[in-house]
């Protein structure tokens, strides 16, 4: 037996050997592997029969006999002695051991025949790390696609078991054959179903602790599919060429959970031809029949030249005619012959009377023509205007004659103008009094002449015998449409009173693009209707017990900001004020822009106009600064500022791939000549305010939007823009030769001011019966993007389909004050700010709130604010003016809460007590 006293670990026999039957010890119980949890010691036990002594040896050394606890008993069946021994192993003993293998122990039992050794039992310290080696990642998968969520649990002893949760409920793969959780802790869903959408969490646990991974959101989406086409509609034209359409819907299936909408057209249109009704017409009369005993003969005709077809009218008149065939020598209807002769004499006298009247009418017409020609030969002016309103009740006839000079606006300026062309227009004229009148001239958009002389002679003055004449000399504008509002073209002197002649076609009926309202401590929102420009005054920005009249305006005149080189003005010039207002927290100014946002192609700057009228750069959008903040969305820039003034966005193209987004719209209206129809194609910045300006001017022109506007990506690659009208129906419409296609140089499109660029096309129909127009308008950049607008319209006002101008019509609420101006209730906003404003070690602060709202740069600006969370929420309010999606904000806050719970768990001590109530304690 070994000597177990003191520290002597050498093997030696015991002092006395007790007598026992002659068998080797047999182990009834051997020590098992054990794990030390925290500082609690573990107990190893060993039981053998027959055994005189049992001792433990750990890591090759005998355990002191004082550390053994021994119990002895007798087996009643065999009568042999049974001995059981216990020892404790502490955490300190295991940590102090430094060997090539784990801490181990085994027991050795003695009988009189010899010794027996048990198996080696290892003793290890149990633990479970905090961090998952791999967290599951959220996915978006199509329906019936495969979902694989990977999970690698934290390192631990013993190894952690993995369990999956869906929406906090355990997943049992035995109950669902579509789910497999056996493959290396991963979750596999073989065919995704809509019900599989949810939040998935990987749960790892061993004897010492329990850990949760970050939740992974799985979205199973359904891409939309087209339904079958409907039957073709009836042809919309009762006669001649028209169109018919069919439609389909994206409901087979409908897109779900963010699935893609159907690609392609939902409506198809084709041309059709309806048979026109043909009215019947008489054939020639037949020969007279033989004279009958009643002294009459007959002749007949039929309605077959042509016969009525397709609902046409039957011939008017009689199909049979009779007359006396004896020249009055025979009595008709028992009347004497002299009565019959008197009737013939009366007929002859009527013919003579009508012939005389016709000759008189011709003579008068010749006289009128002669007088007219004489007056024209005596005229010394290019245009005569005879005012006959005193006789016609306010309607006048104008006769315009072209001036004998060339025209710089004609496509072929080398062609000599037709000096005999004249135009006559009729329309109402508003008379303020007999002396003051407004003369409506033809719009410079349609007038190809650059100079016009107008001579006015009032019929009221003529009736008084006054022959004084007032002359007006004006010069038509050759610039692109539209011109400035309320522009005076000249004056007419008559009886010492000035009459202003205005171009009515360019007078804006809209009010000035300016909105004002009085704001106080509660703040509010100011919007310039249908322009995309808005101003958000946060709650508390204006001191209590004070209020200001705040205004927001868009510069309608030519901007004083002249970009240099290839730089372009990307949006309107916006002014907010008054400038003396001081705010305690930043306000949010939203300005729309027309750039396709890409930092590799654009360098976008914010500029401000000084009091001296000069422009200075405030910041670059990508710049890190604490003075202001710019957040660039695809169609608008949201700016946080501390001072009012005039601001504008300037784009500096870095490469030829920089794209300026242009909106293409086509308007049409009948011209003063009832057979002509005018198409006006506009290429304007893709901003609501640019489109509103075009719409306002077109309403004054009587124009109608013919097709929904389309977006053209115009690259800064120096290639020009081409606009053409295609597929004009032959035999119904025609366009002047060499005018179907117009080309605009690159510099005029790229470096133009925010004023819209437009081209006008004049179409002429062959017959007034043509009321439908079907053609294509193609707008393309050479070697670039192309858009084709399908025009299918009726030129009659009452048959047109109305197309909506603006997606968000905010003209009803240009100003909102107080709580109703904000999407987030003030009480909830205060709680959010109180939660996130104070950074803490667990990471739940305003930076996470910014990240969830896609604000990832220039965070130093928010760090300098007294309440960073409040400024972030103000920016959210400015970005979500129209949608106000509070659900997405709530989801973001909920995800932050879960992330915080995970982080707080990681920051605890490395080894801790098992935490099986983790989710409940953290409110998840």
C-alpha cells in the first residue's frame, strides 16, 4: 500500500495487511467526468468489492488520506466487504494544475490478491463565452425559395446546445418536415412559405449559462404577376381611325412583402378603323313614260348612287315625278286651259325676279372688294386693326399682315418669307371704357415674326369724327417660352390715357410662389404648394412668449447665381426669413433637386447669398462640419440650418456619367386656325416647382397635358438632345416639311437656367371632322437615354381624359402650426429623446437612432447639439412629410431595444450564473 501521510507521494506498502478472501477488487462505481461551475467544488466517488483500501490518485499523485471520506459495508449476498470513498476537487486545484492534458483522477482499490484501478475521470471548469462566433443574418427570399440561417454558438465547456426561436417561440423540427435544424446548428427551411416570415433567434445553452444571438428578420416576398388581358374595348371613333385598348392587373399574384411589381404595360392601345356611315344619293331620272289618258307622263329614280350604308341617311325627296304631257292642250283635273296657262306665266315671272336679285348681290360684292383693295393700297402700316366692338358687342376681327423682313427663328432662314400671308382672328376683348382697351396679340410662342406694327383706330372715335391715330411699335420676344409675367409690351397714347398691351398668353394666374405664417414656441411647417419646397420649425426653436411671421419663397425671376464652367443649378433658389430671426435649435429646409445622386459622379455644394448679393459656399454635401447638415435623398435635399437666408444647390459633375434628371411633358391645344393643332414638348428639371411653372403657363395657353410625364436621364457627355414627332396618321394630319425633328445643343440643355426648355410643333388636319390625334413624341440624347411618349387624345375639350398634375397636392395646407404639423406626438418625442440623448456603456444612445434612420456620416454635427435625438427626429419629420411612416420608426426603436439587450449581456463578467430568464428580464 502507498504511504499517504504528509507530502510523501512515493509508493509503499501499508503497515498491516488485513486478511480477506482471495479475489481482486471489482469496481461497482467509478468516478465520472465532472465540471466545476463557478467556485463550487465537485465530488468524485469510487465503490469497490471486496476492497480493503481505496485511495484516489490525481494527475499521477496520491491524494492525502485526510482528504478521503470512506464508508464500509457488507454485501449481504456474497458476504464480501464493500468500501466506498469520496473526495472533493476545488476550482483552485484545477486552475493550479498546468499539464499537457486536463485535470484527471482515478481510484485504486486493494484486496489480498492485488490492486485494481478505475477509469480516469477528467475535471474541467465549465464556462460559456458571451459572443456568438456567427450570428444569423436577415434575409429576403422569394416564396418557395430556400432559407439557410447560419449560427455558430459561443465557445464553451461543455459545448453549448443550440435551439432556434421564431418570434420568441421554440421551433420543433420534428413537427415540421420543411424545417431542418440538425446541420451544424444551422436552420434550413427547404421551401419558404409566407408563414415563415418573422424574427429568428439562435439560443445557445450549457450547464453554466444561456446566450441569445441577434435576431434575424426573414421576409418571404411574392413578386407580382400579370393577370390575363381583358377583351379589346370598342373602337372609340364612330367613323374613321380611332383606338381601342385592353388592360391587365398585377394581381396574379399581387406583390407582397416588398415583392417586385409587374414589369411591362398595364394598358395596351392599338389603332382601329370604324366604317363611316354613307348617306344615300339619287340616281339620274329615268326617261318620261308614254302620255297617259289623263294627259300625264311619269319618270322615276332610285336611291342607289350610292345606296345608304352603315347607318347613313336615306335620300331626301321624291322617287317619282309626273307632269302634263300635252303642253296645256288637254284639261287636267277638269280645269279650264286658261287657268293652266296663268300658272305657267307666274312661274316665269318668279324666275326673272330671282335673277335680278342675284345680279344686285354680285354688284354689291364687287363694290366691297374694290373699296377694300383701295384701302389696303393706301395703308402705310404692316397691320391694320379695325375696332368694331361698338357694333359687335365686344368681339373684334383682327387682320395681321406679315412685315417684309426675314425671320431668325425659322428653321431655314435662307427661304424668302411669303409676303402675301395674312391671318384673321376673332375673339372677345375686355373693354374697361370706350377709351381704355386691352389688345390681345398673338403669343410670341406661335408668331414667327420678330417685329409687328399695330395701328389702332377706335370706332367710338370714328363715330365722333376724330381721325387721330395712336401708333404702337413693339418687338416680339424671341426667347424660349414662357416669358415673364405681366410684361408690358408698349403703350398706346389716346386722349392722354395710357393703355398697356400685355401678352395674355404668358400672364400667370397663380399667386407669387411665397408662403407666410406666424409661428411661436410650438413651431410648425411651411410649404410652398406643389413645389417640393418646405420649412420645418421645430418645437422650442422660437423662444416662449414670442412669435415671428416666417416666410418661404421661391425666386421666379432669373437667378442671380451664375454657375461656373459645367456646374449646374440643381434646384430652385429658395429664400426663408426674416433674416433677423434667431432660433435655439436647427430648422429643416427641404429643397428638391434634379441630380441622380452618386458621389462618384457629382460633387454637390450648398451656397448662400450674402447681404451684398454675392454667393458664398456654405458646405459640400459630403463634407464633415458642425455648422450645418445636408442629407441628400434621391429627389430632395434636407438641410439643417441655424440662420435664415437665400440658399441654392449647385452640382459640379465629376465625370461624364453625371446624370441630370429631366422631366419630359407634352401639352397640346388648338390654335386660332381651327385646322391647326399645336404640340409643345417641355424638357424641365425633375423638380415639382419646375413642373408647376410649366403647368401654370400652359393653363393660360389653353394647353392640355396629353400624356403622363416621363423621366429622361441626361448625361454630361456633351451630346445634344433630339426631339421629334413620329407616326403622324397620313391622310388625316400633316406637319410642315423639315420640322418634324428639332435638335438642341448640349450646352443649352446642360447649362440652362431652371427655366424649362421647350420645342413647339404645328400639326394641320385635312378636315374639321378629324377629332382624334395619335402619334409619338420621341425625346432622346444622342448616344444616351431615350423616352417615347404615346400621344392618344381628342382635340375636343369635352372628350379629353384628365391627367393628374401632382402626386401630392399640398395646396390646401401651405402652413401648419403647433402639434398638427408633426407626425410624432410631442409626448412620445420627449420620451424618445430622454431615452437616447445620454450615451451609456451599453450603447443605447442617439448614434444608434441615427444609424437606424440611415444617417451614417457627419455625426459630429449632432454631437454638438443640446439634444442630438431631437435634431435627428426633426430630420425624420422633414424627410417623411408626405408618408409619415410611424410604423417603420417604431420598428427601428424596437430593434434598438433588442440590440441594447444583447450588448448589456455581453458587457457582464465573463463567467456568470446560468441566466434562463434572460428574455423576460429584458422585456423581449
